[in-house]
C-alpha cells in the first residue's frame, strides 16, 4: 500500500522536511515531490500564487500557468490534489507499470495518496492548482480518526468533483484577497476538505457524528478570551480547537451553534471592531489601528475595511474625530 511504501522510503530521504510552526502546527514548505531521494518543487516554474506566506497548517496550495510540459518520474510525499483550471488538452500518465491517456478539461482532478509514483506528459498549455495535504490533516480533523496513524485515500487520475473544486477555488480566493481573517479561514476550508475526503475517498470511509448543543460555557469563554487577547497575532483554527479540547471539525460546528457565526467570521468581526475602537482615538494612526487589530499592513487593512464597512479607515477616523469635537 502507498503509505507503507512511503514509510520505508522516507527514512532515506535527504532534504525533505515539514516545519512545525510556533503554534505546533505542521506547516508544509510548498508542494514538493521526491526525485532520487530529494525533495524538489512540483514544477520547475514558480507558482503564480502560493499559500507559503500564509502558512496554513497541514496543507499547501500553489497555482501554475504552464505550457506543454513533461513532468519526469517523481513520488508524492504527501497526499496530492491537482485541479485543472483552464486548458482542454490531452495528457498521458505513467504509473505502476502502465500508461493511461486522458483529456483534461476545466475541473479535471487528480487525487493521489501519498507514496504515489508517476510521470505525466501534458501536450498543451494549462492553468492548474496543486495541493499537498499532510496526513495529520486527515487524522486529526475528526475524533473518529484521531487514533489513526494514517488514512488511505483512493487513487483517481480523471476525476470530476464539484465540491473539491469549489473548496480549492475558495481557498484561492482567500489568498487573492490577502487572507483578511488570517490563517483561520484557509484552515477552516482545509478542514472541510479533509472531512469530505474522509467521507468520500478514504479506502475506509468515515461518517462524522452529528454535532449538537454548542460549546459548553466554560470552553466557549476560554476560546473567546483567547481571541480577544490575541487579535494582533495570527490565530489558527487548530489553536482554538486545542483550547476547546476537541478536533477542528467538531469545534467549528459547535462554535457556530454557540455564537451564530463561524470561527473565521468571528475573528474577522472582532478585528474590525478592535480597529474601529482604535480609530476613534485621535492619538492612534490608521497604521497603528490596523496592526493592533491583526491586519498585515496598511493597504491590506484599508482594502478589507472599505469592503466590509463601506468607507476607508481614514474617513472613519476623521468622521469620528469631528463627531467627538462637536
């Protein structure tokens, strides 16, 4: 099986590493493959978009625009998803001693368990998305899989799945927008994707239990206090789930039942409220208000503030200063 094969191979790899973040999450450096025992980028050309700067826990996403290309033999050290965004072209896959020919269209997906060895020849230009999924994302997302050391996925080379496509494109949209809620929204989407893969494409499908009743009051208070005290930091879904003492999936479900909104929406709203509070202080600059609320930089803060509040931070500040003086 692929996971057993990878367990043997991984002991001899040189250069391949995943990074534990300062919060204990596994952060993938990018979408890498293994050739001759060494980690290399999935494609030679640099991605047009990457999740590397956001550092989602357990998943890496990269977008590429490429001409016709031959991708030589390689091994996937993580579970791998590949989505064609544009390009109706023929491609040939060589794996497990056989060759298969297909025609890609927008929406064509590869779903490959880690340890898959293949080479692919693309006969025309494509725009595509490549995603690496660390095994822990699948085993830690549900209580039902928390005791597993690995989860096997089924292999697909010419798959169409609208749910996977929608989740991956929403993750791309979050990156395009500068991840206004921080890492937490991308990680929420990644966890939703993990649960879906477990239900639909695991060799032993898992059905999550139905969550009811919301978070116990003391756990909810711990989470809300943590958010309030750390808005200027990057707050991850795994952090909040750990504080609540449960898996990310169940935490997200119960948090929404308790508060009426998802964790990432709650964090974003709290950041905006913190920013507005700081903007009402005439001694606080717009830049300081944005950074204190956890936004990445002034332009990012201004763009998100205008989108959600209908005005710029500068105008909001000026209006409130005038109102305070009158």
